[in-house]
């Protein structure tokens, strides 16, 4: 194991823009549940910069990782709820305008988390940079949308580095490759270099790979499309399925946009999303897990995720396993994960 250094950092209480008892309670939960999180740095041969190649957060288990994600989601929700309640009487146009003038930052709790860990190369930062470039165009080009290759939501992006890597229970997981997820057991730096260079690692004892998709039955799939429901107003509908041996996540997400001049911005309005699942076992014939959940908020984006824990990798079948409904600014639509 080539470990350059390991830095345990106690996550301090987050202070939100407008504090209230609910937010304080959530912040305390985050502080109590993240004491074992560490930042690790590996020497990656051939890397131009350690800060963008070998630095990531380390979690004791996937349960700790997902608990942190859940707490951060709740914290952002509470942070946004305070803002929306403060201006509840305003129209959508007025609310979006005052959000600009007041400088409200919806992701502030995520920024605070990264700052506490000095985690400067999060996937969240990279995604936001890519999205800003993508939005700064006359039309939204679906072929250059960062959501094509980044399937993680903002809270998850906060815990994963810009190369879509994270360490869990002593293993490094690499999610950036389209065909496989890689699990690195040892010789972390050298193993990461092999994966980055697209070398054949099928016989490498330090690396295990999991195929993301296979024909009509898959363990990893994401799709999106756009609905222009009014001129200069769009909704992006995303539906995602991700499965590892430890757990499975099915997600529906909607993002609202408005065109302003020659570019686009995210637009806060009333959103609704639901997800329903009929997940398959290893034969991809029998439904072994079912679930349903929904959520509604006045947001720029909204997601609902279902998580199934277990040691058996679940699968999604083409057109039969994951269904979503979306609502945005009084309009509605539905989508099924099909390919």
C-alpha cells in the first residue's frame, strides 16, 4: 500500500444562512456521523498534479457514505426551505430575481462540508464548472451535457473527487469509466494509473471490475431528455439506475431552466418527482424488489432516490424496472428507463 498521508478531520457544525432549530439538529447529526471520515492522498505515477489525481475522501463503509449523503441532502433541504419560506408570497419570477440580488447559495452546506475537509477537488466543483460552460449557449446541446457522464447528484458529488473516485472500507472505487466500475484493493497509486491509462487490468490481483451494462439487463444506466413546455422554459427529466454488490440506487430527477438573453440559467419553481421500481434478480426475469417514493418542493432541481441494501447485485430490465413522473411549473410528464 503506497499511502502518502492520511488526515483525519473532525467535521465541525455547519452554520447556515438563516439558522433554525431543525437546521441545527441536522447539522449536529452530520457532525456526529462524520467523525471517521478522512482525506487520503496517493502518489499516482505520471500524474500532473496530486491535487487532481490522488486526493479523495475515505469512508469506513458504504453505510457511512450513504448516511453522510442523506444528512447533506437534508441539510441542503432545510437551508433552501428557510429561503423559500422567507419569500413564500413572491411569484416564481420575483423569487428568482431576489435570489440573485441577495446572493443566496443553495449549495452552501456542501461548500461548508468541503471546506472543513480542505477537499478542493470535489466532483461537485467540476460539475458546476462544466454546467456553467454548457448553460452559456444559445441552445442547450444534449450531446455536451455534463449529466451524460456524471450520474451523481450534488450531495454525492461533494464526497467524490473530480475523477469520480472515493475510498470505502479500504478500497478505492472508480466510477468514471463508461463500461466498468473498478474496485482497487491495494497498490492504490499504481492501480489508479493503470485504470486512467486504459490498461488491461483483468488479471491484476489488486483490481476488481464490475460491468456496468449488458444487453437488455443492466446494473448501471442513466437517461435524460428535455421538455420545452413554454418558449424559453425547459425541464430536464433524468432517470438513473446504479447497482453495486453492496447496494442499489434508483433515482428520478428534474431540473428547471429558463433562457435569459443568449444563455440559460436554472429556474426555481414548483417541482414534483416520483420513482417506482420493479428490480430484477440475477436472471433478470423475476422481480425481487419493489419500491415507490415521491417529493415536491419549490426548487431549481428535485430528485427522489430509492436505496436497496443487500449483497446481491440487482438489475434493471429494459423498459420494465424503473418508472418516473415529473411535475414542473404546472406541467407534468412521465418517463421509463428504456434503451
